[in-house]
C-alpha cells in the first residue's frame, strides 16, 4: 500500500457573521498546532486569518452577516522536514483593485486600520486577487516553518557548567 503524500485540504463555508471569528481562530490555530507549528506561528496564523476575516466582513460585506466566506487550508511537510500552511479565504463581496489594499500610514496613531499591515508582517506571503467569477476576492496566505533541529544537535550545543557533575556517578 502506498502512502498518499498529497497535501491535505480542509474547506469551510461560513457566513460573514463576526460571531464565527473566534471559532475560525481556534480552528486555524488548532490545525497548525497538530501539524507541528510552534506556538508563536500558530498565534500568527490565527491572527492573520482573524484580521482577514474581519476585513471581509467590515469592508467587503459592509457588516452584513449573510455573506458567504470560504476558507481552505492546505499543508505540506512536517516538523522534521519543514512545514508550509496555505490558507485561502474567498468571498462574494465587492471586488476591489488588489493594488488599493494597503495599510494606513503607521505614523497615523489611532485605533483600527492595521489589519493589512499585521497580515503582511506575520505571514510569509499574502496575495490579494479578484475572483474569476467577477464577484468577490481571494486572499492567499502562506506560512512556513523551518525544520526542527535534530535532537543530537540540541544536546551537543548544551555545554555543562564548569565543575558540573554531568555524566558523573556517585557511588
């Protein structure tokens, strides 16, 4: 029997209701953790998806709670060889020119308006594009994690303190 090495896919469909944001954060973080992403990377993935979803709800659907949003999660690799998680968020909201999607000036200190900046800071890739059906947008997010160092490299790098009894036995 051959093992299937193609990436796993999970596809969710939900409405543009802000009540679902916490569930989506937990879902993304939980999947990332099970795949072997570090706690920091899990938090960054959840934060980026939360910001993206909030933007779709607020700006794309003008706070309507009945718009459709699809989230697809794909991953490759493992903690030993390196991980990659791709999250694609699609909607049927208004289309905008992807070149106009940007964060406000960071010198302009006030609440809100930093979602795009946060997404681009915490993700390795963030690509906005119009969907081909002439309705809605697609955001592709990619997060990579380098392979975990081998256990032998970790133990070799730890040096005992001077006069340490490491490795000695008392009889």
